[in-house]
C-alpha cells in the first residue's frame, strides 16, 4: 500500500527545503515559510518512521530479513548520495585548477574545511553527522541521510529484540523520548542540530513516526481524516512554521505536530488529499529524495556562475548582511524572484533525471544481491 498524499507532501516539503537554501534577496527569500523551512526535515523523519514501520515492522523479527532490509535501505540512500558527492568533488577539483592558474586573494583553498578529503571518507561511510565534524560537510542536506541510515539499524535491532507489538511500541516510545531528551540536554542547537547530536534528532522523529503508524493501524486515521481535519492540520503546520521557529523550547513540538499531519493524511480521504494524488504532486513525491539531495549541486553551479559574472563584469551581486551571511541581489526584486523560479525548475528537472538514471538503477543494483532469497520469499523492493 502506498500513501500517495503523504508521498506528495514529501515532495512539496523537499521543494520548500530547496527554496530555503537559495540565498537570493527578495520577497520570496524573506517569507517566514521559506526562512523556516529547515524544520520540514523533521517531517521527513516522522514520515520515514511511519512508512518503514508499515513496510517492515512485522518482517524484521528474523535475522535474514534484517540483512535484506539493510541492503535495501543502503541501496535507497547511497547511490544518489555518492553521485552528488562525486559531482561536488569535481567542482572542488575545478576550483583547485582555477586557483592554480588564476589565484584570487581571499578565495577559500580547495579541499579544506567542510570540503576536506577526510570529509569525503566520512561521507562515503555515511558517518559525517555522527559527531565526527564540527559543521556540515560537502552536500549539507546529506546530514539527514547519515543519521537516518543508522536509525534504520536501530529500528531493525528493536524489531528483532522485541518481535511482539506491545514491547516494540514500549521500546519505540522510550527511544523517541530519549532522542528528544538528549537533543535538548546536550545540543547547543536543539532542533537545528545537524552534525554533533543529529542522530538523536532523527531518532526522535523516526520512532515517533513508528508510534503514529500504530495509531493508523488501529483505525484512528479514519476517524480523524477528512477535508476539515486536513485543512485544519495544514493551517496549523503553516502557522507553526511561520511563528514558532526562534522560540527554541517550542521548536521540539514540530515533531509531534508533523506526526498529527501524517496521521490525518494517511487516511487520504479529504479534498486536499484528492488534489495531492494528481499527476504533478505525485511526480514531486516520486522525485522528492532527488530534489532534497541534488539542489546543492544546482546551488553550487548557481553561485559559481554569479561569482564568475562578478569577476567578468566588475559588478557586485553579493551583499553581506550584518550577521556575516552573503546573499545574491541583482538590484531588482522581480529579477531576484525570477531566479527562485529558475532555480526550482532546474532542481526539479535535474531530480527527474537523477531519479530515473541514478536512483532506480542504484536500487536495482543493490536489490540484485537479494534476488536468490526474493525468489524464495517473494519479498519486494521497497
């Protein structure tokens, strides 16, 4: 069973996260829904816990199934991740070559800081967000898949150790509470954590998602679903994203709020769900992982082009804010807004290609290692 409305929401949220990372001065950039869209990563964690519990919760009590699960999840995450990483490394090589022939004062030295060779290794093994760096590295958004993969392993261990539903729910509750406690107690960034205590942030969302699945399985979704409930929860989420970030002690409530949204839209019975199952939203859902992962490539190409244009024309399109942040400003609000549209269009177009030519072949490749067993068990790639 596919939760098509939830898939579409994943695509929409991925697009909002991509918009959040484009630093171009203008009306779109300063909208609170865009500036605070980083919180939608926690929606991904909750949704992942919900979907994985649905697909694998009853199958992971057996050792061989755990191996197949880990291979499938690795095959889902790693191929696109390593392809984007390789592309960013090529960009860094070009920076090295350009710096050799045309050195520019003040330019960052290639393969240093967040683009170090050591960080390539940690990214290849998906450990870059487990406290081994003091900042995000290479493809920044990939911090979440680093934590998510290891959360999958924790989930598999829980299912194996507690095959019965009641004990598994109890352990999941403890893990969700432990995740938010560790995050609040030890991280100086709280819900904004992405590299030191990022794993507890993911564990918090993921295991709350598994508990939401149990509520769905018991039929609660059918009782709370419908057009009115969908409209209410969308309004509540938008209000939360606009007004709450900045109040650190309240940001932790984003995760249970996303859990409510998942529960409501899992029923797929309302008018908004009906719209979300149409062609365009479902395509975004299909490409959501690619949108999330490849938009950094588009950003790197975009800012490289801006920098090259500045050098070639002598104009200055980068402005520096009081907080030290640099954003692009072409001097015209309409032109800046058009840049957002172009950027998102390029991101979606590239995502459609990477989904077709990297994600699907990558999953098939790793799935091929499981075919002998699948012939016996009838298991399917998820």
